[in-house]
């Protein structure tokens, strides 16, 4: 119980909410990328249904991020640990939110470069997110 009040420690429900939100968004995005862009199981993975689930998961992930951002960011700044991975995740997420919104609402002429940007940044974000969490687990 000593670690219960550790700086930046999230309550269990919040940790799972963030993990489920981010992982479901990343996994549905990866599934759609594989199906739509790389033609792997296109009939299953490259469908509008998978894309719609990715959009729903992105909303859930955004809400999850909103529940931790003020506290977790402040704790990270105070501890001065994992600043590079933390701030790069914020930059990647901001890029993903803006590019995702522009893919849905933006002009057609921006679509092709935005698709490439969105999936490249998404893959990098997913990697950094996993590394950020793995480093957290190892340091406890």
C-alpha cells in the first residue's frame, strides 16, 4: 500500500480507462490501416464499420486522456521523469486529433497527405505509448 500515494499514480479505474481507450483506438486504427491501405483482409478490416469503431474509440481515448491530463502532466513535470515520452505523446495526440478531424471534416485536397500523416503518427504514438507504460512498470 506504500505506492498508493506515489506521485502521478492513477486510480485503478482510471488506469484501465486510459489503457482501454488508447489501446482500442490504436488497435482499430491499425486494423483499418492494414485492411484499407495494405489490402490485408480488406473485406474484414478495411470496412467503414472498422473506421467507425476507430472514430468511437478515438472519442473514448480523448475522454480518457482528459481525465488524466491535468494531474498526470503536473505530476510528470514535478518528478521530471519521462518528459520526452510524455510530451512527445501529447504532440502526437494533438497531431492525431487535428489530422483525424481534418480527414473527416476537411477539404478533399488535403486528404491524401493527411492519411499518410495520420497513420504514420498513429503508429509512432502507439509505440511511444507502449514504451512509456513499460518503463513505468519496470521502474515501480
